[in-house]
C-alpha cells in the first residue's frame, strides 16, 4: 500500500488528489453519517469507516468527542538492513520497527461525563527509526506519519506508516521486549494530532482518504506481581 502511494501519488497534483479523496469518502458516507450512538451496534469495519468519514467530512463536530486512536501492541519486530537502499539509493544502515496492533477508538461523551472505547480492527504500524525525517513515504515537515484503512481485509486492517527518532526508540524498546506479562504498551494518537489529508490541510500528506499524524505517543502500563497476588488472595465479601 505504501509503495502504491509513493508511485501513484508522490507527484500527483492537489486537485487530482482531492478528487480521489472525495471518491473514497463517497464509498463510506453511509457509515459515516450514522449517529455516534449507533457505534455499539456496528461491526469493527463499519466503525473504522465512521471514524475516517467524520474526521474528513465532519471535523469540527467530531472534535467535540475528543477522538483518540489506541493501538494495543501485540507483537514487535525489529529490522536492520545494511547496504544499498532501494528507497533512498543511499548506502548505509537502516532500522525499522513493525508493530502488530489491535486498534480501538476512544470517544468522550461530555453530556454523560464518561468515555467509551470501540474496537475498530487489527493492523500494523511500520516506523522508520532515524534522527531525520525519511524520504519515503513523502511526508510534510513536522509530520510523523499517516494512517489508512483497508476494509477489504477481514476483520479490518489499519496501517500506520511513519517514523520515530533514535532516542524515542531507545526509551521504549525495553518495554516492548519486556518478558513480564504484567506490562503492556499502547500507541496513542490523540485528536489534536489527527488531521484529514485533504485540501486546506497542507501540513500533512498521505494517500487519498488517509489521516495525517503530527504526534505519536507511547504509553506503558504495568501492574506489579505482588499486587496481582494480593488481589487473588483477597477473600470475597460475604453477602
């Protein structure tokens, strides 16, 4: 998918890109126009379409729900290559990480003063590790990546392509490789760093229908084994 974007849209005019984006939005419009209260009745794929359409076509109202994408990291793979790069035509070492994730969409309902998280599918996160923005895929200055969906795959696949710096990777890698089951890592994309790749939002780039990302947050959660054992040993309350 990323190579298709590079070949087809890397030098595409803004008008042609916008036309293709509108075509994508039309295919998911019927799902996007449904009310947020219907999310619990939707499939994961329908929720993903609802998210992408509202972020593109209903952004101001959608922001009121403070949408946050959460990727629960299930598997981590590090790849290091040395030699001639086919992408940059430069010789040297390249490092990338691939994360398999379970994606959720979290919304805040101010009227009810509560939050709800909805599963929206599986997917992968491909991140280059470098101290400068990589040349591929084409991104804008200060952009960290983009996310897109492929609803033709079951149950639903979301793909994130981007990059992180070496210091960030050094900070999180020990948590991703931790052997303890008491620790897990989530990738968070908060609403104030998610933007539609469309006309008027020239500070993010990506294929038609994609969502540009300006900030990637990693959150590590842990529970001590001692606390877990204490909870297990607690006697149930007598009724």
